[in-house]
């Protein structure tokens, strides 16, 4: 299934249940995924109409589809023809225009779920559900104009809105046609609720039948509904995500599935019991699978055929007894280690879309698929399998206190970050020499040696006059800056591959901005050199030229000051000029045009207008020097020499680029990483730069 399946007569038609793409491919008609929505949108370069009739489904898929609508370049108009409930109501909030046919409804409610475990586990699940509800309320509030508190109250009450009510509350923009029904609103809503509950029971009955028989469900039945709506086999609680199973009795093997369910509680218990059965069989079989005494196919077959835990155990014992002499040779430790490293490297490469090496075996695997791969086996409960994968430690054995998933995703982030950082050039490097390497966070000293180096006459006795050396040093410390990055369970379920491009790129940009801000601020603020406790640009340093606009005369005066600079420690009256020749023209954005004209290859009308310095200076534009920056100027400019850079920078040894590290601890709901950069800058040499105040 792909996006083309959603396009009909030049429109996108979303009918049925929104779920993850794997389930949609398995279930077929009546299901659609966020990936299919994105694919369908890519077929439209401009405006697009989307018809929706859905009882909802997976809220994370609904949010992913909503974001796709919001990101589409053309106008997205949603026409609700029937129902936009639960996750489907979240989905349509990304449209530019929402219209409902006269008999249609929008329904919003709180997400629901369940878990199995300690009181702390239940409290954590409750907090997760509160977080989801608050997040969805903010989305609805932003679209409707209501406050988040008002929307939360509507969600808690499970609010159904007919077309007129949806427009009145801001959830829709217009009603298509004119309602003719004389049925009171409350009565119409009650009819819709009753039908949705019936659809829910039909859906679960079909799923139970499938699990018991191992066959694919029949084509979805068409059931007539009040308000001229076609039924879809969707669960009523379509925002529901269940984490871990609660205990419940399992029906005897071979028992025929019930065709009706008494109430929602029995439905939930049946679903949770099925999940518990699958989990118990996998847990029981895991040691034998690892030992090579059972195959994954045998385990999956027992699950798919609906065997109870006891029946599956008896079958496994029979299968293992049938091959008593089977010996599985243990791979050498080195070979196992090599295989593990190759598999892990393959997953890393696949997430980076690199299929040239071991990544080929995981081609096309995205972040959710990776988590499911690490979760092992096959599971109808995608939610639980992804959680298992996010805390799996089968490859690394829990080394460093992190899961395999955390290690792999962090490594992808780290490699992507370094690549993005290296792609971004830094114009401040024109002002700095080779970076220093700091072994710790203590102050470094950029030392300079000088003195009276004039050659003296050799005395008659052949004795050489001794030269006295002097030195000065500038203090420099590196500092550590960073942020916390969370790869959330929601992002994994949404298959958000954009995070692996967006986060490293954004942080690489932030690291370069940090460096640029630190370096250029030293010029803009006229930082003080520690060696002589004097500002970088000062009359004492003889590096401030007369005020003037960019031109040959002003550059000539600046060049004169640089030519006449002497070595540090030179004797009074000595003629040990450093003969520095500038090659950089440093300007704020306001003077970029003037700088461009100055170096332009133009033939003058007369020789007196010739620019002798045109080919000797390379412009460097720095927005950090302009008036938009604190203490900046749109008129001041500089000439400098790259041979005698005025600024010294340093990185912490082994940290020449920003890095990402995983925070220790295995949290099944998120991977927490810290992105940090360690860098320092200080003024170090006044002789290699001259400031020209603007007029």
C-alpha cells in the first residue's frame, strides 16, 4: 500500500483507521498511515482537498499526518464527510481550511491506556497519559482559539460536535450544505456513540478470529449508520495505547471466539489477555531460542495459531525432543564480538542511509523499525515491541549503562553532528591561527617571545654581544556549553527520521554560532589583553588609524601603521620592524558593498584613480560586528594579517568538534543525550590588526 491508494478523482480520501504503516499493509483496505498521507501529499505541488471519514486510531500517526498537512506548500482543505474522531480529529487540525458536511461530527477525548506492574509503573503510565492529553489539548487550542483548559475539559467529557457546533467552537471553518434533520443534537450524538461502540466490538471480534485461525480478516463489512455514515471497524477509544498487559484469564485452546462483547471492560481484558499470552510464550521460549534448540518460526507459529502458554510449552518440548542429538557449536568469543559489531554498525549505517557495507542488510529500516528489530520477534502490539527494543541490551550487554537502541541512535547523532559541523565553514578562522589544545579547563597561556634581535658588531676578541629575550602571554580558558536532547518514545513511534537530520544540523549550527559569537565579540568589545592590561585597539598599541571610509587612502594609512609595528621587547630606537602586510579586509554587513567595490577589477579612467591595494585584500563580512550586535558599529572596519592573527582559540584535547553522549540509564520512554561543545577564545596579538573608525 502507498499514497496512490489514497488519491481518488484528484483528491486525497482518508477513510478508515489510521495506524502504523506495517499494520496498514497487513490489514489492507480501510486502513491508512501517516507515510501514505505524506506520499499522497507529495503528488500535489499546490492546493489539495482531503476528504476524511475516520473514527481515529494511533494518535502518533495522527500527529505525524497533521504535521504533514501543516508542512504542505499549498493550501490544504479538509472536508469531513461523516466522522473525524479521536486521532482523526487531531489529524485534521493541520489543515488550512476545515469544512463539515451537514451530518458530520468531530469527536475529541482523553487518550487512554493500561499497564502491568508495580504502583510506580501505574503512576508513570498515568503521568504519561496526562502528558499526552495536555499536548493534544494544546494542539486543539491553537487551532480553535479556545484555551487549553477549556479544551481539556471537553476532552475529559468526550465531546461530540456536529457541524454547527464545530464551527461555533473554532474546530471547523464552515458547514457544507444545510442540515435538514429534525433529530435533536443530543439524540444524534447518542446514535453516533452507539454505532461507534458497535464498530469497536466488530473490530475486536475480527481480530480475535484472526489470532485464533491465523488467517487474514475478511473484507470489512458495510453497516448502515445514523446520520448517513458508513461503519468502519474502528475501536471507539482510538487514542488508546497499551503499554504492558494486565493479567486476565485466557480462553481454552480451540474455543470459538465470542461474536459480541458485553462492555468496554471485557473488550480491554480480552485484548490485554492476548498480549499477555504472546509475551509469556516469548519469555518462556527465549532461552531455548538463544541456545538454538527452537527457531523463531516455531515460536511465531505457536503465537499465530492462538496456543495457550501451556499448549505452547508442550509443543516446544515435543519439538526439542525430536532433535535430541542436535548440538549447536558455540562461536568463538572473537567471532561473536565481530558479528555483534558488524550488526550494530549495519544498523548505524542504515539509519544514516548508507548501504555500502553492513548497512545493506538493514536497508530501508527506519527508527521505529530499528526499535522493533531490537525488540525481537514479531508482535501485533507494536507499542510493546518498540518499548522492548528501546531498552534491549542483547548486543552490548548493558555496557556503560545504556541500551543498544540508545547507543546506536546516539552514534548516528554524533556522526551526523560532526559531518554537519565540518560542512559549515567558520569565517572567524581568518582571525585565528592554529587552535591550541587544552588538556583541562585551567587557563592556557599563548606565549610570545621577543627582544632586541638586531645583529651587533662582533668584538675584536671575537665575542658576540648577548641578546636579551623577553616574553609575554595571554590567558585563555576553554568553556563547556551544551543542551539536553531527548529522542522520545512518541518520536520513535512516529518514525521521525527527520530528528536524525534536524537535531545534528541545528546543533552544528549552534556550535559554529557559539564560536563566532565568542571570537567576534572580542573585536567588537575591544577586549583587554591580559599581558599589558590594555585594550586590543589602543593608542599605546598604535593600531587605530584615522577615521575614514573604505578607500585607497584609508587602507594606505592602516598599512603604514602595520608596517611600522616592532617586535615585542625591542629596544628603544631599534629598527626591528616586523614589516607586516595586511591581507584581510574585515567589515560589517553594512559595508559589504563598499568592500566589494574596493576589490572590484575596474579599469580607472586615469592613473590617479587606480587602487593599488585591490588585489591584496580579501573581504571578510561579520554580522557580529554590525550595529545589530551589542556595542557593534555599521561604520567601523579593520585590516588584518593572517600571518599574525589577533585572536587565539582553543579546543579541549580530543574534542575538536561538538559531541553527543548518551545519559546513563535505560528509560523505555526516551533516550536522553547531551550535546556539548568545548571551546575558548582570547585576544593575543595587537600588531596584526588595525581598526579604522568609520566617518
